[in-house]
C-alpha cells in the first residue's frame, strides 16, 4: 500500500510527528517499509497568475506573458500551448533553483527579455507531463510559495501489509487505524446521495449470487471525458504510485485508494441488454483492457451483457466495453465480490491488478452505496453530465455474516502475560468498531465479552484474534518482557541408541557428504532400483517425475549421484538417513534407513601414490566401521546376496544374529548402463534402527602382561569365506584373542585350482598372566583342530605357525 502522509493527515490528526507515526503503524502490525519525498528539492518557485498574453513579435510558437507574483508583475516569455490570461500556474522567478541545480536567470528569447519561467510538471519533478505548464487551483494566492501551497514537503509512504489486513488498503482504513491508536476522531469527507436528474437505468441480474451478492450500477450521461482531472486529484494518484489516465478512470482509481472500493466505468453506448453476473461458459473468450485475449475457464466469475463477457469480475474489464476518447455516457459499476470467487483468478490468467489485490483480501460489503454516491459526485463535478438512479441487485443470504466472538478476561491475561483493566478493554473494543453483544461476569473467567466484528474485518474469527486486537491498542511496548517459565521433564535418552547426529558425523569423517532428497521419486527409477516393490502412488503429485513414495533410499541417492557425475564431479561419496515407505500385508509402514553411494577414485590423486578406483572392499570397509561403532561386530556376519539390483559377484547381505538387516555391493552393470553411468557405482543400505542401536561400552582394564602374535597360512576351499575362519577362531579362543587380521590371500602355483591360501594374524593376551610357549602352542593346535573340523582348513606346506 502506497500513500502520501499529507493525505492521511487530511483524514486524521494523530497529534504526533512523522517518525512517531511510522513507529506506531509498524508496532500495530502495519509495517512501514520506507518513505521518500514526493518532489525533488527546488527553491524560489511561487504561485503566479498570468495577467496578460501577447504573441511574440519574432516567434510563432512563443508568447510574451505578464505574470503577477502577488506583489509585482514580470515579463516572461513562454512556449506552452496552454498559457492564457487568468491561468494560475507555477512561476520560477529569477534566482530560483529547479531540480538538478537548474538556475533561473534573466534571459533574452528572440530579442525579448524574460524575467523567470513558467514551469511544467516535468520541470518541477511532479510528473512526466511536459506538454504544457502546470495548471493550479484558481483559489491559490499569487505569490504563495509553491512547496507550501501544494504540500510538496510531503513524503510517500510504502506499507507492507499482511494478507489479513485488507481493510488497510485505503486511506480510510489507515485513518481509522491511526485514529484508534491515538484515540483521535477521523474526519471523513462529507457524503450524501446524489439525486437522479434523469430516468435512465440499465438492468442488473445475479446468476452467481455466491460470488457476487451485491452489484450496484448507475448511468451517467453527457460527460466530457476530455475534461482535465484537477491537480489535487492527479497529485494524490501520483503520490500513491498511479498515473493519470483520464478523468473517469482517475475518479474510480481515487475512490479505490480513498475508500478501498474498486470500481469500473463502462462505455454505456457499447452495452446491450443488461448486466448479468455469471460463471464463464465453455469456449468463451475475452479481450481485456490490456489488449490480451484470454480463454475463460468455468471457474471464472464474469460480468456480461447481451453480447457476452465484458469483464472478469474483480480483476479487469474488457476492451469491448471500455471507455474511449469519444465516450459521452458511462455505466458505473460498484460491486461486492466474494474473496473466494476472486482468489486465484488473476494468477490463473497471469494478471495482478489493484482491484483483485483488494477483493482477494476482502472489501467491506456495506461500502458500495457510499462509494457509488461519492464517485458520482466527483464525476459530475469534474466531467459534468446527468446521473440516473442507482440500480441494485442483492442476494442478502450470500452476504458475509458478522462473526460473533467471545473474549474471556482470564484468557486475555494468560496470553498476554499482563493484566489489562476491563474498562481499558471496553475502550479498545469500542474504538475498533466491535459491536458489543454481551458483557457478563464469567466467574473464574472474569469479565466475558461477546462482540460482533465490523464489516471491514474478515480476519476476526476466534478469541486469540480479539486478544491480538486489544494488545495492539494497549501497545506491545507496554507488555513487560519476562523470561518464559515452565516445568519440563527432561526426556530420557536411552544409552542403547545413538543419536542420528553422531551417525552422520561419523560418515562425514569417513569422507561422505549428506544428501537430503525427496521422499517422492520418479516411478521409473523406483522400479529400476526396487523391481519387486509396489510403491504408494501420490494422488496429487508435484510432477510425474515425483509421483510415488520411495521404498528405499536408492532412487534419491543414485539420482543425486548422476547429477554430480554430469557436472564433472569425479569422486562422489553420498549418504542419507531417511524414512522409506514399504508396503506390506498389514499396510504401509515407515522404515528409517541409512543408505550410501560412492563412485570414482578411492582417494584423490597424489604425488606419493597413484589413484585407484573404488571397489567392493572399500564399501565393505565403511560398513564394517559402522558396525564397529555400534559395538555389535560380534553379532554381525555377511553372506553372498541374491539381490537383482546388485552385481552377482560383488555383493553381500548384512546379517545381525542371522537376520538380514542390510545389503552392500556394486550396482548391477545392466542398471548402470540403463542409467548411463560409465563408472562402477558401489552402495550400501542398512536398517536405521540396527545401525543406531549400540552396545553400552563396558570398562575393561589394560592388561599388564605382554601380547603375542602368531601367523597362520591356511589352505581352504575357494568357496570358504574368511568370515567363517574368523568366527571359528573367536569361538575357540574366546577373550584370549584380542585381534584377528587377514593379511594375505593367495591362489596360484603350489595351490590346487579349487583352493586358496589365507594368511591370518592372531594376537593373544591374557589379562591375568604371561602367556607361556606351551600355552601358546596349545592354543594354536586348538585353533587348527577347530578350523579343520569347521571348514576343512589345513596348514599350508611350509607354513608352520610363526
């Protein structure tokens, strides 16, 4: 909302200076975004009267004028086409300084001396009109300083209004608010019904009364549309950010700014049959005033006549019925359109108008009679003509109800944290135009007020709204600042569950970056990465590429990986912790999962080593580190995975106590090809609750006795996994084994083709005694015997325990 300070002060005298006024508005919820002068600096310009005009002797387009400044008469040469005897205008005397430091000096124009200059609006920075000199109100006194006469030391104020305060999109609404804040009376302009001087009418009917419950119209004949709008009117429009169009449009715009009621004027001679307010029909089109033609949808409320649409209700009129330079008769429209009927209409057609901005937020539904009478009076005063009677079509049952809301004194004090006297609440509600329906003693609730909201307030719906209104008038700055106090019990944090933040930090320490992707994914990508699942389809998706809920984290992670690879990111490490939506026999379940993907070199290239590509064991190492972090390494095992999404020879299933809880491996080459990924992609996915569960650490003292390492070279069948050897060794040695390391795998000369050699290191330590050679030998023999029984292992030839 843009307006000039002086216009607001015409309606209400707040009794405070500019800065205080702006602070008041902001603290009342009407944020002042800024202000700027309405005119640039200039000095020495006064109100002048053209006393006499004669043609210039040597120039056809110049005139020699005699100008009075109230005390003296000056000869001024002027080239304006509208200069004439008796004109009151702006006179820059010799010595005046105009905008951009333009100084007025005595000069000769074609041999005739000129003592000053008669100024146009453009030369004073008061607009773009430079075709003629400015025409002032004849009532102004010659010699008066122009800045004072036109209130040019005024400022234009820009307010940032919230959508619920549509009542403040007018000078009247702002004046009402300022008057309430300062307990000052609002001086509204005098208004009275304009009696009809002709009998001409134009019928109006409502076929969509829910969208337009009230429509007023009036015929005005014999206007002079070429009549110039008075300076006071064009200046108010200019200071509100609107340009002057013609006198009729200027008046309707002025009424919108003054009262908050949008209006529209039609060329009466271009209308036929009568006005009908209805919904659009299939195939209808309308050429708007801005020249664009729109195809109307069935949800659009229209103003029509016998020839079809003449305007989109509450948004913009049509070109066919608009006023023209030769218009002599107009039909004035003043209507109330429901906010729901207008909301979104302008956006659907790519429009944003001052009218739609106000109707969407709600216009006072009792304002129309006052507005049309005020507009009629201004039009008759400016463009002349004769007015017919006001025609009204109204559907009272569709007009908004005045809501009745209850306010309890106890609740008011609870929400504000300060006690406000009941008499002060009475005054605030009365000043805000709330109609008191009941005021009773509510016992423990204190005084209870029931009030009806004023017709211009659409945002008062519940008790909290009334509390806010009372506080605005009481003053937010009067509410003491107190620290919030409450009795809260600390939530118990189980020691057996790690916070997600620690898991994320661990993955970041391992070189991964967190990705946060949408839960709704592309169905094609979802089917590719989880072909066995039937995902939940969204009823109203944002797009076809985001139309199903993910059943695992891979669609989002793999999609993000592809984006990074397409942007020349050679090394990508991503993880995500998020919910998946898994269909089952009992319906949809939400499962927390951890997922990760990696691609590219294992490490960045360095002069100390060559860059090597990531492989299966890198991603397995990450999973093993995560498992160690939970303290559940002893309960975890791996087995080959039969997952169709993973490479059959480079994949594994993660088991906890024999139950599947995750998977890891390389993405299947066929899927990589389908995704147009040219590098091997490795991934892992683990149930979230598994990886966030942890074993509470138990303190164990450091042994004072030395440890001993024994290395074994074992020959086993090619299909025997190293994990089977490790589990057998741990089961055999128990707490005596402090470390197990696989440090070599060999297949080749000296080993059968269906066998392999695994070299493992066993570190033994007793917490209570030094291990003797005999005991170490017995332990080694026990391990070899257990391995032979479990997996058929034997010592490699020449591989005696060392």
